[in-house]
C-alpha cells in the first residue's frame, strides 16, 4: 500500500518534526519523506506484538 505522498507532505508541513521547517519538508523527495515518516513512527510498528513492553521470565 503506497501512502498518498501529498497528504503525508501536508501533514508534516503543517506540523514539522523538531529541528525541521515546512520549507525543509517541501524540498524533500518522496523517498526521503517516506523514510522520515517510517523512522518517526517505527515504535508504533511493533506496539501490538505480545511481550513488546518488556521481558518476562516464567
């Protein structure tokens, strides 16, 4: 599933990540934008996996 790049760009232009400006986001390539989105949200990718919160010994 390919995300809508323009919606993603608008999302980050309206609320740029810390250390970036809307102008930085506007100049990013599609690949850079997708990479940034992935790394900003990578903690959410495994949130639903069992045991992701910690280590358990039984």
